[in-house]
C-alpha cells in the first residue's frame, strides 16, 4: 500500500491556518498576562494600604512626610517607605510585579554593597551619588506618594506640614500612593540625580507652573490649580517618549513626572487615602468635577485647589 504525502498546497494551507490562529491568539495571551499582572499589582497596593492603616493607628492618624531629615541634618534622610517597613515586613512588597525596571534604587545607593544586595535598574547605572543627602529607603521601590497628603516636611524650617487623615475631603476618592514612573527622564532631574525620594503633585501653581511644596507657595503662585489632562499628556509624552515625541527632560518641572501615565491600559492601581486600593483611568483622576489628587493642598496648610478653566474649587 502506498503512502499519500501532503501536497505543497495542503502544507501552505495548514501553515496559513496556524499563522491566522497565532495572530488571533497572541494578543489574547498578552491581554491575559497583563490582566494577571494588574491583579498582582492590585494585591501589592492593598498590602501597602493595610500597612499604611497600621501606621496611621500608631501615629495619631497622621501621615508621614515623604522624606524626613534626622535632627534637621540634611545629610541623612528617612524615606516614607522606611517608616512604613515595620508594618509591612517585606521590602519586596514595595516593588510592583508589573514594574518593567524592577523598581528604583535610592537616589544615593551604596555601590560597594550593590545597594544592600538589591541592585539597581539598568536605566539608573549613571546615578551613583557620593555626596548630598543619603536617603534611607527600601532597596527598590515602584510607588510614589501624593504630595498633597504625604508632603515634603523635611525639616523644622519647612513651612509645609504633616497631614492628619481626618482633614481629607472624600478620602475614598483621594489618591495617597501612585505607581512610580519607569522612565529615566521622568525620574531624573536636570542635574542627573534620580529623585526617588520626591513625592508627586497632581497640583500646579498658577498658570500650570511647577510647585515644589516644601514651603507654602508665594502669593504669585496662587491660586493652586488642578493639573489639566492636556498638561499631564504633554509632560508624559516628553519624559516617557510617547506619541512620537523624543524622550527627554519635560518643558515644565512638574513633580507629576514621577508618576506613571498608565501601567494598565491607560490606567493605574492607586492606594486611596482611606487605605483602600482601586484602579482608575489616569486621565479621569484629573477631572475637576471628580479631582482625585486633593481637593485642597493638605500639606500646604489646606490651600484650596481650583479648576484652571473656571477658577472654581474642584469637586
């Protein structure tokens, strides 16, 4: 009995069918993988939220500052993540499973110990610093605080303030922790330093200009404005190198640059001020009718935040 072989046409048909199935299934697999990372990341943020809740209960419901100088000595700073570590126990929780660079090392890391064995992301290899403030933080970090709540009360002379949780309007809809950027140009300042110790404002000074936040703003910077979605897009397009824009330093040094434009389909998992964890589309967080970055600048004396278009207070 003779064996029948496949003809060339039959082989080509089979190959074409396999190619079509692959083209259909690969995007499905990619979406499933992203969905799994989104769930794992949400679990991370929930654990961090639980740790924050424990911290607040032990500290008179008062949020920590983003970075605090020991005895007002600017050579030694304690990072917010280090203050929370006793309530979380594991430094690995501060690294998102969806973070493509595996979290940032401290702005000044010890090359002799390879950052205490945690290493550094490849994008940060030019960031070793041997002078300036030494920030004690967890080995790698994928999250950044909202400066409106976890402010820059670094030392006694700073006129910013720490924030009590009961001061916050609508805590379940107010962000307290956001995902950190994964972009070198977003995290790195013009001086070459990686500013992993800095929090991020979703708030700008008048005219959508930069707001430092370690001290109360001047009268010329008022009123404080909610950052417009268009301002945020321009910022991220530049420092993340998105939508055809060459990556580089953004035109305005808004600290929003330290956050991510959207890890998951143009959205992020956030820890809210009530310590819950939720997913929100990124641009929606800047809607002045449902502004999620603080209806007031709580770390700046509770100054009101206005819609830059109407001049009315945000809701």
